[in-house]
C-alpha cells in the first residue's frame, strides 16, 4: 500500500462514534482508493505524498438510501397528484416510453446532481441495469443497483418478475458489474412492493437475496391505500413478510410510513433497515414516518431522497433538515433530533442501514469518499466552536457550500463542477428526451 495523496483541512467531521470534531485534520488516500490515515496532524505519519491543503471542512460522502435517479427525466410530471394516481396515470405510462439510452442519460444527469451536493453513493431501483452501471462509472459516483422487479400492468415488456429476479441472480453469481477493485457498483434486488407483485414473489426474491448476501430493497407502507388488500389479508406488509419468512439478511424497507407498534417490533427483531424519505412522503401527502419510534426500537434508519420526479430534488441535505424538523414538531421537542443526528443519518447511519460499513465515515480502511465544504460563508458565524459549527452546517449550510468531492480518492467535483462528464451536455440530453416524451404522451 502506497499513500498517493494527503488532504489537510482546518476541521473535519469524520461521522464516527461519539461524533468527534477533528481540528487541523489530515486524511491520507492510498493507491487502492481507501483511507490510509485520518486524524489530527499531530498524529499523522510522515509522508512523501502530494499534500493538498484545503480551506474549510471535510466530511464523508453522503449516502442516499433510496432513489430512482433516472426519473430526473420525468421531474415535475404529475406533481400535484397522490401516490397511486401519480404512478398509474403519469409515471408508468411515461416510463413505458423510455429506451435504454434515455435511462442512461437520466441516470448520468442525476449522478452529477448527486455528486454536486456531496452525495457519493445512492441505492437505486430502476431498470436497464447495464445503462445504470455505465452512467455511474461515467459520472465517477458509487451505487448499489437493485434492478426493479415488478408485475404491474405494462411492465411485462421487461419480462416476468421471475425473469427479472433470475437476471439479478445470474449477474451476481457471475460477478457481473460487481468488481472487487473499487467497489463502485454493487448489485442487489429491487422487488417494487407487495402491491405490484403476486403472492409469494417477495418471499422468493428475498430467498435469492439471502442466499447471496445481497441487499433486498423494496417499498413498504408508503401510503395508506396502496396495499389495502395486503393489510386486509395479513394485517400489514411487515406481518406478511414475517409470516412468509421473507425477512432476515440485508433488507431495506423504503418509506415505511404507516407502521404499527407490532410492525416496528418485527423490523427490530429481523434487523430490517428503513430508508426515510420525508420530502417525497410530504409532497405526495403520503404521511410522516415514525422516525423517533423506529430509532428508539433500534431500527437502522438512513435518509433517502426518493426519485427526482417525486421529491423533486436530489439534495440529501434538504432531507436531513426535513427529517429533523418534522421529528421535532411531531414530538414537541426541540432536541428530538440534533444536527449531529441528522448528519449521521445521511452518512454513517445510512451506510450501516445498507450493510456497507466501508462507506459513510472518515476512517482508515474505508473508501476515500470525501466532501470539502466551504466555511467562508455567512452560514458559519462561529466556525471555531464545535457545536455551532455542526449546527450551522446542517441548518444553514448544506449542499450550496459543497466545493470538491472525491470518490475512492478520485476527484469527481472540482470547485462545484463535475470533472469526468460534461454537465451541460448531460442537461441538454435530458431536456431533449423530456421534450420527446411530452410529444408522445
């Protein structure tokens, strides 16, 4: 192992246990793209590596636990409809017109958006897997791809749900798109939901995922009416999954808004994690998840944006603020979630929720996914005070102050602009596809 570069900064937030604030920070990146050393300059080893002094603040790359990034092509369509009408009347017809090239363009544009906000990893549920993976690599980001598995009207154009399941299994078994060298792409399973799959399907997909140690990523209890038939038959989706033996292993339940105490206990018992998407849930009037109850029960929770057609931005900082604000209002407690709590939900807690403890923190051995924040801004009124620094970052700073981003030690954003792909060309492509879709619909 050789140290290739050293980043230094006046302050860093490693997002490790105890939430330390490290002053006069040093971060070394080795030739594998991992962190070789992180800590105070006084403890740093001697090095011959190139040293890059940075003003401001360093923190780990954010982890978005639930997204459909190619839906950047559909941003704003059906924006005032409730969930099921939005899906069936607007989204699914539009998605039926998308080609593999379209999905690549939408994914690339969204990845660039994510990187510019400091989000280096996203958990994706979509189709055209090869296009998704190529777009991730073109942008220089990182993703856990969970190809959608669905049996809703119109989706048979992509095959049966069994064929979708088996394609993922075959790819994982062949180590296709799962390189061991840089960890940029991981494959999992994305069964859409209990209400878009026949009885037994979720259990079957879950068994395939457990057999391979892969992530199972599904929508659960997002709105009150979506899964009424499941609730009538089983009491709830978590109860159905529990009864069918579908839980266990790496399970990520997106949204999980309408849960009972028993459902939360099921999650805790089986180690199910939750992707909390307060912005999308609010925009679709789907409800407010029981975030504090989930956390008190020991359920792992990470933040997610959901897709850019339902959120509509890809700014995880915005979700962090919403999560904190809604939790405080709901609990009538201004300390219900602290600034540090919500920042962890977008970094280390999110990485833990998806079973990726090689991400989400500045710590030796983890991937060198690093974000540089400009603190020379009126958002920071007392940058030398630890508590106020964190508060200012979360409540007043956020994505607009992201200047530079590294993924696996490779700089992918420089002074706010992507380094590996042309953002303006990507935007032009998205607008062209959007215009075509409007003509076809």
